[in-house]
């Protein structure tokens, strides 16, 4: 059988692929797009060395951002630290560009925006919006400082529209893909769960068939004797036999696909043994039950065996989901306190005796 | 002496109907009087006035689930006690949501059916173990918020303890145990679809001091319950 892929792990794999795609996009832009423009316009800058230094700072910010995002969704402090460094480097590069030509030779605006997309990719969308707005305002601020003309403003708006538009589109696209990956993984997971349920149902069906065969040897002869008049319903022993067979029939009817999980089936097995001794046993479950590890199950079934062995004629076993675990309880006419196995393996056992009825509860806690 | 509560049995298996009738007859106080037995619901639909205070309704008639018929019965003025071999919590919840006063599984009938009928006639909750089980198992997002004490009382009752033993276990009186369980049930009456029977249960719970109007506010305004209350005294209820 193949190992189960938890939903989170599967959708996580898709998310990682999207992250790597974005890293390639951002690094590619910075190397080819921004780097190419920097080299082409090298003679236009007042200080090419300063622009080159800022380009390196931005490259370091992108590297740091890539490491952060590959390690998982970064917290707001590291994400914003990288974003602010990118913003500062791009503003400094813009401010050091020759007045009047700033937009034409600006390589940094795009790179800073992409760096923001990278580190804020998996954070709230509003954060990216704030960052891109701050980046645009900083660039506009530099332009206003240099003296803004109408043609400059038109250029600014054109660059804003295409560069920021592309950045928002990529961020939104990744977000949509994340959602789709989550859904695909959930669908695969539920398909797996359905297959597992079908297998459990088949196991239960086989067990039920076995019990039905057993009924042919126990309940059917009893009914035949009652019908023929050879068994007297007024006789105490016949009544006990009837009670036991009725309990067994009820369990057979109640045992449904809703209660997979080995603890329930181990308790059913203990009940079968007690029934052969003439004890009527009911088993009921409430809620979707957690899986209990084998050592804890052993403590619980040992308690069940001790109590069912001491029961005179009736016992009720219930399994209920409780916060962070399961409560397995026993109510039986034992007449006296029962020596129960020691608690352990995360199982706590309590008991109380009231008028010959024993109540005991084994509570397993997953924490 | 009070008038006995009148009851109709809707059950398609004559042997089960006979058994229910014998439980009613063997009640020492003779507090319930059987007025009608039928294999389906047509007889109840035909009359304009409710012919009994309480209907004991088998949830499966001629192989079909009849939970969807409960709102109609409730609207006609009947109080419904569901009596069924289906102990699936989802069916129990649907039965209560549709306005049944109580749910009694066939295994519990001998011990609880007459008690549940009497409680229903007085618009008081009666929570059987199978009903407690369904409430504990409830995972629906719209389920009411139960307090820790209410959950614990429901859990111990479901586990099979007597209410006196539950009280000893929780170091409270048996009466307080009943209060907790009734309050949990009343919270359910305040959720889901509306039904006159649920309003009546709630109004009585408030009157009895089981629940305070403030405790049910998130799901239904007290104003609505109060507005429905005068109809309790109207004839036919």
C-alpha cells in the first residue's frame, strides 16, 4: 500500500513549485532586465559605482528573500526588513539619477517591486498593496523633488501601470494557484479516505457475516426452542439466554461503517467472550473517535476484560470523543469494586461504585 | 386528580404497537391514556383538531423515513415523541430539529417512553441516553455552545449512570443534573428551523428557571419566544 500523503503536504509541494517559479522570475528580472538597463545606461548616471552598489544591495535582498520564502511563509519582521531594504535601495538609486532623466534610466523601481512580491507573496494581500504604493510614492517623490513636468507624470503613470500591474497579476495568480492546489490536494485526500472507508467497510462486513454465522448456532436454536415450547420463558436461565442473544443481535445491527477503528473492534471481541458467559453487553459510540495508539488501547481493553469478567448479567460500554482524546466508560453490575489495570500510556482510569453498579472510565488523552 | 395525557401511537408493526400499549397500561399512576393506534399518518392528517396530546411516532413507516412529516404534525398542534430503531445521531438530530419533543430508541422504550410522553405533554424536555449521544456527537457548525458542566452531565448520562450517580460523580444534586441536561436540550430548541413545539419547550424552560433568556440570545431573540407564549394557553394546545 502506498503511504498516505496528508493534504497539507501535497498542497505544500505545489506551493513550493510556485514559489520557485516566482524566484526565477524575480532573479531573472533583476539580472537581465534591471542589470541590462544599468549596463546600457552606464554613461548616463552621475556615479555608475553608486548605482552598481545599489544593484548589488538589491541582489542581496532578493537572495535573502528567496531563502526566507523557501523556508516557509516568513514572519512580518524578516519579510518587511527585506522589503524596506529594497525600497531604500531603489529610492537611493532613483535620487542619484540625473534630474529630468530619472524615469528613463531607472532600473530599480521594477526590481524593488518584484522583491516585494517575492517576500510578501504568502502574506496578506493588503501588505503587498501597501508596499507597492509606498514604492510608487517614493519614486514619485524623487521626481517631484527634481521638478515634475507634465510629460514626466505621463511617463510615471505608464511605468506604474505596466510594472505594478504585472507584479499584482503575478501575486494574484500565485494566490489563485495556491487555492487550486489546496483543493486538488483535498480532493485527492478525500478520495484516499473514501478508499480506506471502503476497505474498512469490507472488513466490517466480513466480521458481521462471521457473527451472523455464529447466530445460526446460538440465537436460531433458542428461537426454535421457544417456538417448540421446549424452552420456558418463565425460567430464569432462558431469560438470561434471551437477554444475551438480544444484546448480540442489537450489536450486530448497530455495528455500522461509522465506527471504524480497532479500539471499537477489540471491545466487540471482549464483549463476545463475556456474552458466552451469559452477560448482555451493549456498546455505543458518540462522535467521530480519534485513533488510539496500540499501547493505550491495551490498557483500555485490559480494563474492559477485568470489568466484563466481574459483571454478573449486564454491561454497557460507551466510547465518546472528548477534548483531545476519548472517554471509554463501563457500567456493569459487578457488585463490588473491580481491580483495574494500572493507568499509563496516556490513559487515566477512574471508578465509582453505586448500589452494586460499577461505573469506570478510561480516558485517553493525546496530549 | 389531573386528566391523563392522551396519546396516539403511529407504528406499522402491530406487535410493537401492542408492546407500547402494554407499557402505557402498566404505568402505576395510569397517567397516559391511549386514544388511537394507526399504521400511518393519514388518520392524523384528516382531523382539524389534534386528536391526542402526544403522538408516539415510529420514524420508519412501511420502509420509509417520516422525519419530514414531523413539522406538519407539530404545526397541527401535536407534540411528537419519536420512537425508533434508528439510533444514528444524524437522524436523531434531524428529528429534534424538525420539532419533535423527544427521541426514544426502541431499546430504551420500556424505561423511558412513558416518561418522555409525560414530559412532552408538559412541554418539558426529556433527554434519553440515545438523545444525549446524538447531542455529544453533534459536529454541525450551527450547534449550540454547551457549557463544560452540561457536556459532562450529558456524557455521564449517556455512559449509563443513573442521574443520582451522575450527581455523586459531579458532586452536585440529582436535581442540578436534571437542570444541566434540560438546559442543554433547551439550547437545542433555540437553534435550527423554527417550530411552535420548540418555542413551547423554550418558553417552559424559561418559566421553570432552567435557562435564562440571555443564554439563548445568539440563536433566537427572546422577543420571538415571548411573542409566541400567549398561544400556549390557547385552546387546542
